[in-house]
C-alpha cells in the first residue's frame, strides 16, 4: 500500500506509475477501446496501492481523454495512445504541460509535492528529456513549479491558487483562462490554427469543475479555424509543395481536438455541472498568423505564430521537411477593458472576430 512520510514512496509517484502501467495495458490491447477497466478495489489490490491512489490515477486518465468514468457504470476505455495522431515535435511539450497541470489540479501532485524525475517523465511520455525540460521551464515560468539543480522539481501552486496578472506586456494563456472560468458566465471566442491549445485548457477547466473548484453556470465557446484547403499556404512540404499529407494531417489534428472540446463540454452538461452550454465551430479562409482569445468579452490574449522550416514525423514514420507554424512558447500579449487605454484594442478585436465569424462557414468535416 501507499507509504507515509519519512522517505517512503511519495503518493504522487505511485499515481504516475499506475497511470503509466494502465496506459501500457491500454496500448497493448489488454484493455481495448470500449472495454471496462477492473473495479477500483481490484486495481488497488493488484498494484498494492490505496483506493485514493487509484481514483487519482483514473482522474488523470479521464482528464487526458483516455477513459470515461460513469457512476455505477465503471471506467470505460475511450482510446489508446496509438489511436491519437502523433504530436508534432514542436507541440509535444505543450501536451506535457497540460498533462502535468491536470495532475496538479486533481491532487496527484499537490503543492509541496515533488514531480517525478525528468528521466521518469521522459519514459512515461515516450519523449526526449529535452522536451521534458522545455515543459518544466514553461511550468516554472507560470509559477506552478520550482526546479532546483540536484533537488528536482517541486509544485508551488495549482491553477486555482494562481492569479491572472492585472496587466502588462506579456501573459500566460492558462492563467487567464483559469481566471475567466471563475465567472458564473464564461464566454470564449477563439481564432487558432488547430484548437490543440484550447482543447488542453478546456479539459483542465473541466477537471476543475468536476472537482468543485469552480462552478460556472453558463459556458459559450465560438471556435474559428482556418479552412485548410488547397489554397492554404502553411503545413507544406519544402521539396514538394503539392504533397498534401501534412495538410491532411493538420486537418485531422484540428478535427480531433475540436471533437475533444465538444465532448468535454458535453460531459459537463450531461453530468449537470453546467446549466447552459453552447459550442460552435466555423471555418474561415483567413490564415491565422496569430492566435486570438477573447475571454468574457473583457480580456484579449494574442500571440504570433512562428513560421519555421523543420522536419516532421508522419504517421507512417516517414520524416519530411515542412514549413510549419508553431504557437508553443510564443510571447502572448494581454489587453483588458479594465485599462481605459486598452479598451479600444479589445473592442476592435471583438469587432474583427464578430465580422469574420459572420462570414465564416461550418466545418466541411465535423468528425
């Protein structure tokens, strides 16, 4: 069973090991999509841990979209790591950030706890230590963790205890979205390339809502994506501009994350955690060179994508060089209607979004 203080096994690491073990069993087909995991009591006995540790591990898997728990119906597997489109190298660190934040929120790694070592995290996520270091730097810059050489990485705060900056030149998206979700009425108007970042933040807020940390009464999300047709100039192979595989891959990433957002929000409604819910998605011929988030019609977050030439590993493990747009680690700029000098900037962004939305069309492929 889980051991107490005094040099024994930290509970947070027991949760991480259980998550890794269950993901391995899901990935190898022991628990395929549609199957039901063993009861919590049996998992606790099998792995020699407490029921609380099992529940926290299942919370993590739920937040990351691998399983779905229903009262009286057990825990059902939704997908395997193999059924997810492999993340582009530039975006993997962002997914690690979100996964770790989910675990901080659900208590797997509470304030004061130590995260697993970089080597353990790299093994769990199947990525390089360099990518783990990038993710930890991002969490450190947002004030969630503190890393010290030779001492590991310690959790400082949860998203619920972090406050959004009142202003300033640079901003952290997750901090402002967390603050926006503390309002009884939440509205998000988002223009982005794939909705990948939005998906991770929505899932984080979903977990906070299920844990009772926040209680929004109404959530409205308008998601605006680019139309990735033959005229779309990003996600092109360097040596063969007519190669559509990267464009198709980008479209599938957008579809997967958009449906994930729809599913996460719908679950809040089904579980009667939100009284009123609205989610809409449209496509525009406008190519986004910056991401735009309007939060509760009072906060504006923008950041320019960085266009780079880089190698990308396709689903069949072929590597090709492409022109790609990266949003992770982009400098984000924050404007608020609370500052009279920024009021015009926010209102102009709202007008632009409303006009573009009015001339956008529903996605041609929704699933």
